[in-house]
C-alpha cells in the first residue's frame, strides 16, 4: 500500500513539476517577445524623430563602410573631386556621382547615383560590393524605394558576403542566413521564385514593412544614416568650409 501511495505521489509530483516548468518557459518566452516588440517600437520612434530633423530625405541607396580611413576609401572608389559640404552631397544625391562623408564614429557613408542599383543590374552591384570590401574591409549596402517597396540590404566583409537580400517585384538576391536583427525587426526575405500572396484589404505587405524598416536595420547593423547626417551637418555649421565630404563625379 505504501509503495502505491509513493508511486502516486511521485506521478503527481512529476505532473506538477512539468506544469510549473511549462509555465516558467512560457512566461520567459512571453517576456522576450514583449522586449523584442518594445525595442522595435522604440527604434521606430527614435529613427522617425531623427529623420524628421533632416532637411533632406534619405537617399534611395547608400553604403556604410566600417572605416575612418578616408584616403583608403577614396582610393578604392577612384578619383575624388574637390571637397564640398555634406548638405550639398545630400541635395545632389540623385546625381550620377559618389559622395563620401567624413568619418562618423568609425564609419563612413557613401551616397550618390553611382551607388550600385541592384534593380538595374544585380550582378554588377554584387561585384561592386565584393571588390570594394576587399579593399576597405566591411561594407554595408542599403536600398529602399518607399513608392514601389523595392528594398535591399547587404553586409560584405573582406570580399565575402555574410548576408545579402534584394527584392524588386521578385527576389533578386538572397544569400546567407537571416540575421537576428532582421528577425527582431520583423523583416521577411522571400526565397527565389516564391509566389507573393495578395494582401488583404488594409493589410500591410511584408515588402512594404521591409522597405520602411531598412533604416532601422542599418542602425542595428552599424550606424543610423539620419543620426550620422545630423552630426555631419552640425559639424558643417561649426566649421563652415571644412572638408565634410569628398565627391567623385
């Protein structure tokens, strides 16, 4: 009889222990989910606020180089024209040129119409990024068309693509595993040839979400474009006429 009671008590204890463990695991995942969503909301608010402070819209394409060696970057990109202000670079971003910023917190921004466009030629864009990274180290690439929802992001280190994704009606590039930052931001990368479901009325498509959150990914991967530009413009105001960027025409 005693043995039966012990067996029953043991079984009951096992059930209770399993239930408690399940509750604890569930609560842990719930806390993680809340923290992740809270961080996304905070990032969206901060980045949107900073973006509103800029007098110029974000360019449709830009690169961030993890280097403060301006001479090295200039040499890798080619001939460099006389220096001008970062405000001029932002206003002239659509021109068929490359504009290289002064270093900002160990990073250098590159904008301009000569930044490769994966929509026009994904192979050329790939080769450009890989070749540049062999010269300067880490190169990050971002593109976002808020009208058509075309978007792209890539991180290349020493000539090796660690992550690359581009979408323009179809998936043009999907290389490497999706990063944790992509998942936390709710970005979705489609496989090659994947069919696009028609969104319901009033529903935001994953492509629209991706295009809107490209600047957030840039901030998490390296440096926020709006914040860096704000710092460059502030420095430009303090040292008017200084070498705030280099241009290649």
